[in-house]
C-alpha cells in the first residue's frame, strides 16, 4: 500500500495525497521547505526533512515545458 501524505498551508490541512502528488505540489511551490507535512498518521515535520522531495520536485519541474 502506498503511503498517504498530508500537508498544511497557512493552517489548512490538505490530503491525503499520493507521493507523486506531494512532489507535484512541491514542484508547483505550494509546498516549501518550511511547510509541515506528515505521512499517514505520523507526526508533522518540515518538508525539508523529507529526503529527496525537493530534488524530485526540481527534476519534475525541469522536465515540464515552460509556458
């Protein structure tokens, strides 16, 4: 089973989202390194602590055509 993720923006909780949706939100800059995220029912932590999230977001962003 794929883990579900949640994130908070300005006090509003979003989710569940898939790992790929989490990366897409980081690529779209809705999730920043300071954004609180959590996996399933786990504790909240800064998105910067999630290994490779922003590396994968940068790769995705670089792969998308610029409008």
